[in-house]
């Protein structure tokens, strides 16, 4: 028997049902070659084996972001944009000052900021076109809403992007307009927002460094795999180039944005274990924070609802008609592509499940892994139907941590708001789920996702719908093996098993043995990709 390159000794949380916990593991050529008792693994130690002791720590599978936007986050968290998200600043005066300062600093280069959120940054001014033009009368100014579903832009930014009153609305997106048909400085949904954000990149040769920094942020959070849920083929050359150069420390699984032609230049079998396109993405509706989700129940009549520009009593709306969704899914799915559909409102869930059921009847597929994304207002009977169809859900449980109180008190009331992001119901009805942070909407904090899913504590400390709480083991699965399964990667990652890549996350303690509310604060001591340490200090040498 040859010796291992790496042996790790200590508490091993495998997420493997046949052996949930072990005392050590061995790695050779980037893959796990043994998992088990310490006495068994010691036989893999040779003269050149790196042996590391965990002490009071714990090693588990590398964490997985099942619904991310790393290619976008690489730009918006670079020095080319200013982070004004509520996680960075809550004072509205500080936010406005940051906008003015960036305009003054950037000049003709243009000012780009991300994170405007009137619900959490109470007291922000109305970002009207007139206000934006007053701040930046001669230079571009773009402010992305924290949800990512809305952008505010001034006249110069619109001109630079080639927009005018005759610009047609992209399919599934739109530009806000005044009564006389002129652009009003708002862009809703991806198809309308992306052309405006493109100007933020600046020098394209700077992008690889931005993406490398993004990989480092992911690794710091214990993440070794991340999906890209709004993939544009324009990013393929740089992503493939960085992979070929060995410059990536994160595996990428991409979902290409559906386009008006409903075509892609890729085939379902493509890429390799580092970079692979696995599906197509659609936005059925938008964000609860801007009022464009498709609900069967109304927004309340509250100051919060009026602040975000929603008419009290509105049930929101969808981005696509059922016929449009039927057309899109009907083009891509028969070619072998899985679909991932963003949907928050329960009415939208009914619509997309109808479309999924129709296409599965026409084009049966045993292992389709059709996805629903976020699922904030999804009802129990809808989860039952999803389970029957084999549809899987990725749940944005971290919304409870940031918006839990305003969802209940400001937007939807206790009846509909308390059960927001119903992970417990999803599991009870037999749906396989993952958790995600939808970065940059919320930071990459998979350990907080686990805490929030188990406790359902809001910012005020209230526990909403305790029946929706999940167990720690269930939450860990949602950030590891079940997320890997959704990304068609559970055969190579997601658990610590012989034959899988040694994608590992070392924590300061076993998350199963500490109070659930403390899991979010656990230190990530080290992250490994294929047995190579990509984050953290050296562990204790044996």
C-alpha cells in the first residue's frame, strides 16, 4: 500500500450515512483514500506524508453554495464598486454620503454602488432620476438595490449604456418609464440591469484578479464549490482560462441565463470537475423587497410597504406569463438541460410547477433535478406536489436573519410572514433542499445559514414558526451533500467518502456538539480543495 499525501486526525464529520463520524482520514492525489479509526489510518502515514491534528476542531466536507453569483460578486465587491449593503452600513446619511463621495472620486469614470435597501436603511431618500441627476449631472451613476433585482441610474449612465425611450424592454425584465414614456432611471430584473452594470468592470484585464479575490472570500467561509446562477457565456473564456492556469480555488457549477433566442452554445455534458455548466436559469418573479413577487395574498398597508413603492393590497406580479415560461422550459428541457427557476411568491410557484409537470409529461426524465430557487412563500401542498414531481428547492433561509421582523411586521403579517422560507415543511413533505446566501445579497455565511435554519431567530430574537426549524444534521446536509446533489456533483464532493475529492472545511468545534445559535460564530480554521490548503493557518503538525 502506498502512503498518503495528507492525513488528518481528529473528529471527522463525514455526512456519509454509512459512517457519520470517523477519527481520521487519508488523502492521496487530491482524493480521499481512507476514512475510519485512527489506528486504521495510521498505516497510510509514510515518510513524506503531511500529518495534521485537529485538536478540539472538526473536519467536515467543504461547504457548498448552491445558489450564488460569484462572477458578479467579484465585480461588485472589488474596488471598482462601493459596498453600501446593510451588512456594511445601516445609517441612511452614511449611505448618501458614500454615494456623493464616490461620484466626486470617480468623475467621468462613473460611480457604481451596491446595496441600497430602504427596508433596512430606514430614512433613505427616494432615489428618483432627478435626485440621481442632481448628485451626478455630468457623469455616470448607478446604484444597485440590495436585492439585485433593481438598479437606479442617472441620465448619463443610461446614455452610456445606449438606453433611450425607444429601448424595448428585455424579455422578463423592464425599464421604468414616466407617464410620457421617458426612462425614469429604474431597471428591473437581470435583462435590464446587466447592461448598466457592465460599465463597472472597466479594464477587462483586471477581472481575473477580481475573481481570484472572490475565490479567496469563498474559501474563507469554508466553501469549496459555488454555483453561478446568472451565467453569461461572455465569462466563459476567463473562467476556463483561470481553470486551465490552476488559478481557481473553488469549483464552479454554472446555470446560464435563458436568452430571447432560447439557445446555448453548450451541450449538457461539458467541462470538467472544476468548471461545468449544469443548467439554465429563469426568474419567474422578483424580490419581496421591491414588490415584484407573484403572490396569492396582499402586501399590508404599512409605512414599510409604502417606503418601497408598493401599493398596499398589491399581490405583486410575475416576470413571465405561463405561456412564456412554457415556451422557455419547452425549448431547453428537451435538450437535456435542467432548469433552475427563481420564484418567491406562492402564485408563481403554482405557475412554474404547472409548467414543470407539463414538460415532464411530454419529456419524461428519471433524474431531472428541476429546481425552485428561494421559495419564500411556498405552501405545504406545493412542497407535496414538488416532491411528487421530483422537484428540488434551494431555500434562502438567511433572509430570516436580516429581514425576519420586517417580513412579519412590515410586509405580510404573522399569518404569511412567520412561515417565510419554510425549510421544515419542505423536508417533512419529502423535498430535498439546499440552503444558500444568494451573494452578494447576503454575505457568504453558510454557517449562519445552519444556525438560522435550526433556530429561525429574527434580528429581534423572535422565533418565527418553530415548526419550520430543522435539525443540525439536516442543515449540514443542506450545505454539503444535498447542495452537491442539486449541482450534479454528489458523486465527487459533498461528503467525506473514499474516492471523492478531499474538499474539506476545518472548524473550531463540531457543530453538532455546541448550541445551534453558536454555529454561526464558529471559526473556519482551514479550507482544502483536492487536498491542498487554500485558506487558513497550518494545523498542528503530528
